[in-house]
């Protein structure tokens, strides 16, 4: 048989294979074409052969499209890769989940009905955790393991069916599934069972999970159950009452939390491990109060005298409870973690002298708590982290002397006005974060560390008194971040570290002493301290972090001790010791012109940020790097970039709202951020030399600047000096006449020369010495200039310089 006349069929099949056809319409068209061709065959033999070819081609096309799976492939494990949530088929389109060696993972984006393909053996830990749109899931009979937290917070899942193959269900699989009404286990499963939608072990000795949205107001735990699992009834919002049979010997961790309708827990009187009194759950001896139902009626509760411990989360979210009473003969020793967390109705509590510990978050979020009374003879030694965090009505509290740690204790206690820190406390870590009514604080001698966020957001804190002889060594990150009323603080001599952001946005801080002994000033340590005028850096400082003095609008000077081996200052400007990196020019430093010293190689991040008075800045030819946010100079109209500059950092000139002319004396910098000139002046231009490369053609846009030819400035009339050469008289520089494009702007530097300079010159002779801080167009002569000859160096902002003819000898 000649196959050439069927070439169009073969070609169509090749195309379908190449394109991996996946739609039914394409396959149908291909099949119709092949069938038509078959009918054209002249002999029965041709038709038989062609049908076989067509069948083979159809199988190949279907396999390549992913629609048809060979029976052998179906019996094997699903291949590794991404699978569509709603089809269970291979798909790269989101949302999807991953299968790796038969284990499902990464299904958080799945919603609706999810299909797990046959062959999967494990739904991995966290596989669908947080999949809030997941409504239903089909688990194949090959799955043996459901991992920890596999469906945690799958808040829309209504029902769950467990196949007979499952032998392991991990921890917290069904927690916070707010819509779950039933869990049904296949009756042939050998490890697990279900009764009326509640999950048990096969023998029903352990109640694993009561669905959070299951209907019904009461539930009687079946007789024969010995264990109630961790979080077994958590969030069961419809339940009003629970009855615990005599057979229960172990109640797991937090089984009855977040049950906002629960009013009563009743234990069979013959139970040997647990008991109940008036609907409250206790141990058999009533020495531990385990659970007070969150919706229990009544605003007052008196704890039995024999109770030694209030268990973790015992009164959590008990919103109706207003008063907690303790009898005079109470033996209470411990208030557990989160014991009264979210008890929003609780107004006052008397803590007996017998209590030695209050757990973490014990009264967190008790927003109505006004009064906490602790007697002077209290044995309290431990208050856990965040114990009173978010207790927004608490005004004051007396902490016993035995307490040594306050970790986040009063964070968010927004009404707290005053407090005495006990003399034994060594660390304040997040202790008063957000305590926005606190006005003053005394730090005792014992405190060695003011920790992270200790007073963050304490917006009324105006006074911090650190006791004489303080052992304080460290002020950690963001300790006073946002303490906007703090005006001064006296840092003791033992402090070695001022951490990242320690005083960030302490906007009222006006004076601060950095004592000798400090070695580290962290990133953004004083950033945005708007009222701070000056900073003195001692000889001991070895590290100044990134943007340590950024965005300080009132800062006029930074002075470094001359014996510091890592840093230096020149006229109130901060440099590294060799003067090769300009770190910070104070934003409020006086003068409209600043000439960066020759020899500087790097201009640091935020070096000139938030400058309001500078009009002119001269960058020397030695500079190679300009850092991020370096020149946020609002009045700067023109800047010249030396030829040596190869790097301009992120937002280097961003928001320099007056900047219109950027003159490049060399090629385009190799490394320049795309936003380097973001939001600068109107119609900004990049002026480039005729030999420059990397900018594109004249008239094009480069980094938001219009590329424009540069014409070197030329002095058609040279600068001169006018005025009497006498001490106390004022000299004036006349810059002369200049041409060039763009129209040049100018800087001035005055020199005192040992001999007269007879004519204007483009090079400063060695007989002339720079007069410090003389950068204006005028100079008042002082006694130090007596006997010298004074000249002025006028520099056009496109790097042309002329030194004027000197005055006569100053007398």
C-alpha cells in the first residue's frame, strides 16, 4: 500500500502530537479527518491497515495531550509535579497543589471541590493549611497518612470523609475549621471511627475531634471514652453544655477553648480524675481549675479555697465575668498562661500573697481591667511575658520586689500612667511598648538592658530617669522608637551599645549624651529625631550603622572626638577616619554652599538627605560612588557628576524638587539605579560631553533626563576681588563673565597667599592656603589673614575654575 496519499493524515497527527492537543474539539476534528481518509481507501486491506494506523495515532495524540492515561501508568504513583485543584490532573495553572513522591503539599490556594488523584499516599503537613476557599475534598483510597495541620484553618470546608486506607491522622488537622459540620470515617477503616459526625479512634476510647460547626447545643461524651484529645472541642460555637462520663481519665490540651456559647461542663460524680462545680471543670481534688465556660452566666465568681492552680486559658474569653473573688484562706499559687486572656468584662482582681507566678499573656486583652491588687507581702517572683498586654484600662499597678523580669508585660496598656519598676529587674524587653499614657519612668540600678521595643510608641513619655550607679550596658533595637515626647535622656557611662532604631522617631529629643565607652551606634539609631541639634561621638565608637543620622531636620553638627580611630569630622560633617567616605552632612548645617573635600571617594547613603538650605554642592573629581538617597536636597538646581563616578545608588537624587541640570563629565555610570533621578525638577536634563557613551542619542530620555549637549563653561572675564585689604573689612568676589551650557552656577573658596598672585590663573599655586569655612561670595578679613594676599577661587558647576588676582597685602 502506498502511504504517500495519506500524508496529510500523518502530518495532521504529527502536528497534534507536537502541539500536545488537550481539547476535545481538536481531537474530534482529527478523528473525523482520519475516518474520512479511511473511507477513501480502495481495498479492504488498505482500510484495515489504515484503521490500525489511525487507532495508534489516536492513542499517541491522547497520551500526549494528558487526557488519556495508559492502564499501566494509572496503577503507578502519580508523577511528581503540579496538579489542578479541581481536576486532580497535571496542571501548571494556578491554583494547584504539588505531588512529590506521592505526598501532597502546597495546596493553600485551592478552593471549591479539590480532587486528590489515586496513588497519593500522604497529604503532607500544612498541605491545605489556610486554604480558606476549600469547600470539599475527595481523598482517594490510597491515602494512608494525613499530616499535622493538613487542613488547619480551611475555614469553608463543611464535611470530611476519611477512606478505609487512612492509618495516621496527625496533630491539629481539623483545628479552626469554622464551617466543619461532620467528619465521616469509612466503616471498614481499622484505625479510626466516627459517631454522628464526631471523630474517634477505632475503639472509640479517644475522642479526637468534634466539628466546630456541628449542630446541637449539648453533647454527651459517650461512655467508654477515656481520652479527650488536644483541642477536641475548640471553636465548637453551637455547644452550650458538655457532659463528661466517669470513664474519662485524661483531658488533653485546651479541648474547650474558643467555645463562645459554652455555659456548663458537667462531670459524672464517679469520675476518678475530674470533677465539676456549678458547671466549672476541675481536677478531682479541685486543686486545679481547668476550665471556666466562656459563656457561663453571672458576672462574679469566687474561686474555691482549695484551688492551687488556675490552668492555662481557664477563663479565656469569659466576657461576662466582671469580678473574680478569692477567699482570705486561698491557697492559690499559680495563675497559668493566658488564664484570663480576652476576659473583656473583668474589671478588678485581687491576687493573694500566696501566688508566686503569673503566666504569659495571663490578662492579655482584658480590656476592662482597671484594678489589680497585689499585697505588699506578696510572694510573687515571676510575671510571664505580655501578662498585661492590651489591658487598655489598667492605670497603675504595684509590682512586688521579688519580680526580676518584665518582658512585654504592659505592652499596649494604653491607660497606664505610672509604675515603679522593682529594684531586682534586670531587663526591660518590650515592657511598655504602646503604653501611650506613661509620662515618666525611673530605671533602677539593677537594669542592665533596655531591650527591643521597651518603650516603643510610648508617645507621652517625657522623662526617663536612670539611677546613679546604673549597671545599664545596652539599649537595644527600637527601645524608644516613636517615643515622641521624650526630650532628653542621660545615658550612663557603662553603656556600650545603642541598637538599631533605638531612638527612631523620638521627634522631641533635643539633647543626648553618648558616653565614652559606647562602641556601636546601630542602623537608624537616631533617624527622624527632628529636634536633635548636635551629636558628639566619643573616641570609643567603632561602628556607626546604616542611616544612623538620616532625616534629622534640625541637626546642625556632628563632632567626633579627635582620638577616634574609625571616624572623623570636618566642620561638623561626619567622615570615616581617612576622609574617603562622607557619611553625613547635617541637614540643618548653616551655609548655602558645600564643597566636598578633595580625596572623598564615597558619598554615603542619606549623606545629604532632607537638606533645605543648600543651593550648591561641589563634588570632587575623586568621587566614584554616590549612595542611595544621598542628595535629597530641595533647593539644589544643578549638580556636576565627575567622570570617575561609576555607581549612583537607589533614589540618589529622588525628590530633589528643584534639580533641573545634571552635568556628566564622563560616560554614563555603569551601575545606576533606575529611580536615581525620580521626581526631581521640571524638564530635567542630562548634559553630556561629545565623547560620552552610554546615554543614548541627544534628545532621548535617559533615567528620566533628556540627553542634551554640554558646552564647557568659559570665563570671558576673569573673577576679581573688591574691597579694602584690611582686617575687619569685607571683601567681595565678582565672578566675572561666563558662557556655557547649561548656564553655570558657582562656588567660592577663599585663599590666603604668602605672595601676591599677579594674574588670574586656572591653577591654585602652592603659595596659597585655603581659608577654612570661607565658601561665600564675601569674606570678612580676620587677624589670621593679616600679612597675606587674598584671592578667591570661582568654580563653575561644570568644573571650570579660575583663581582671581590677589589683593594687596592685608594690614
